C-alpha cells in the first residue's frame, strides 16, 4: 500500500501538479483564444454572476453602494485566501460595477520605486489598482504606498545626499485592492491602511458545481448536473482547478466521442489523470501515507515530513496542506501535523484504536 517515489516519479507528479495547481499556468494565461479560451475569458463580470462567497459579496455590495452614494472611491480593500479562489476576478468586478478602470499588477513587478510611481501617477479618480501578492512588496515601494493610500499623496525624493529634497505630488483618489495568500506576512502599517480586510474561503460542492455548469455553458460543452458534481468533488474547493478539470474532461469526452459529460465519463477521465475522488494527487497521498506509516499518524513536524517525502517544506505548507486541512484529513497541533481518521479511511487504512492518540 505504500506509495513509492520510484516509477511514478518522472511521469505522473508533473502532470498532476499542473492539473491541480491552484496557480494559473503560463499556458492558461497565454492560451491561443482560437484553440482554448484564456482563463480571463471565463471570469464572471458582475457580482451577481460571481458564485459563492456570500458574506464577502454582501460586504462589497454595501461598499459599492455607499461609495456611489457619496460619489467617492471605495475604501482600500485587502483580499486574502488561497490562490485560484477569485481575488483578481473580484477586483475586476468592482471596477465594472463602479464603472472605473482597473490596473492589475503584482508585487514582483514593482521592484524599482519608479515602477509604482509611474502607475500611481497614471491613475484617474476612482480607478482601482490591484496588487497581487502584496505581501511581497519591497520596503521602498511599500513606504511610497503609505501616503498614497492615506492622503493620496506621492512623496518623491529628488536629488541625492545633502541636497536631496522631498516633493509631494497629489494623486487621484483611487482604491487599492491588495491580494495575498499570506495575510500574516503583511507588515502592520500596510495592513492598517486597508479599510476593508476580507477573507475568501474554499468553495462548497454545490458552488463549484454551479461554476462548472456556468463555464461549460461558456465553452458550449454539454454536461449533466451530476457530471458537473463529479468534477466539483475533485476540484479542491477551487474554481480555477474546477475550470481546468472541466477542460480536460471535455478533451476526454471529445476523443471518446461522447456527446455529454456524465458522472461516469468525468470519473473515468479524472482517474486517468490520477486525480482521486477527493481531488488528491500523488503528492497529497504521499504526505498522508508518510505521516501515517512512518510517524504513526503524528504529531510530526513539517520538516520531518518534508525530509521523509523528499518534498520542500514550504511547498507542503503552501500548496498541499491548506486543502488537506480544509477537508479534515490533516490537523495542525502545537506539536505538529496529525493524520485524522478520515485520512486513514481515504487511503483504505484502519485508524488506530482507540481512534487517535491525541
Ligand atoms: P485568484 O486571483 O484568487 O488567484 P482568480 O480571480 O484569477 O483567482 O480566479 C481564477 C479563475 O476562477 C477565474 O478565471 C474565474 O473564471 C474563476 N472564478 C473564481 N472565482 C469565481 C466565482 N466566484 N465564480 C465563478 N468563477 C470564478
């Protein structure tokens, strides 16, 4: 029953990690629209079209209405949560609903001070500036943002040394929408400058099913509601993955000359791609199996699991663990990670009796 690295190592893990990665792949970003629609074309355009995240949508509706009533820009908004849950999409929807422009950038693209100053100076009143991975801003850029966010002012240092002077320029009243997967890594001065801080959560099964049916409609792919549910079950609570799995199942249906995606067809296709019934891939199972077989289910530190599986500790923590925690296969305690009874059952193993020792 042990999952060994050999054999699988060169083939499946790469295929699966692309298929189940919550990050957008280069291929998806740059897809040839004649061949496969780029991810952006699947984005919902209005809050009504945006599935799930009910509480968050309500907060945003109120923010939009209040801002429109006062004819002001919306308060700066920080969105946090795992990748692929719809943060960029929300920023674009906000712009659409407020009828303003949205400039999209990411912290790694704002290396030099002039990168951010150029963007800030080009903003028009009400515009939305979306900065992805905002926890990765460098100190200089971050410090330029403080007065920009607070007083819509840009402080530029002219000259060097003793003759250096600070010149202040007025900026348009804009809205900064920051997105991060790691809210804890934001400095407090930056965090404190956001009027709204909102978390996105993983999607429920019925919400993912709805997203898949919507995307299937856009792609003109015939699919039954049960077929959409079968894909939703394996989509790791993440719309980006749901849409990606749908596309691969569509390919399979086409090659097998099947007119409609049914649950059987979806399961066959995703089994082939080695995405299991709860959306776990080879590495997820390896992590759980290692924890159970080598560490008697834990508690075990992340580093020990990383060493035993040959995976990078950070990757386990950021890519694999959030979903395993979410579905309750893994738990975090002060003494380390533990595999739950559900994880034993998923791998076809019997949980120790009495159930688990913690
Ligand atoms: P993030 O910025 O959090 O990484 P994105 O906003 O880029 O995620 O969303 C990834 C994809 O998932 C988008 O192309 C969009 O089609 C889809 N998506 C995300 N959230 C939703 C939603 N609530 N309803 C429908 N589709 C969604």
